[in-house]
């Protein structure tokens, strides 16, 4: 996935903002509960487990987006030698 996003950014795919957000922030987010915790809580394995994990990850992304301003962190400029 990381290579696909990097390739899309390098090729100039639009819109860039969601790609950059994923690359810089969202890809590291984890749901507040793991699959093992959900299974222990009685969620059946299979499609329902996947739905629960996706919903929890979306919640984590929305929480981060509400806390942060609508800007992408600036990277350090690279100077040519």
C-alpha cells in the first residue's frame, strides 16, 4: 500500500491531500481494540470482525482529524549541494 500511495503522489494523482494524509498520519493509526480483543468480546470472526475493525479505525481517523488543523505538516526542505 505504501508503494502505491508513493507512486500515486509521484505521478501527480489528484486529489493529493487524502494521499498525503494517509502517508503522513492515517497509516499508523490503530483501532482502539485489536481483533483478538473483539473476538474475546464475542464478535464472530469473518466479515463482522472486519466491519468492526474498519469502523474502529475510521473512528480513530476521525478523532485525529478533529484534533488537528486542516493542514499537512511541512517537511524539512532539502537543499541541493
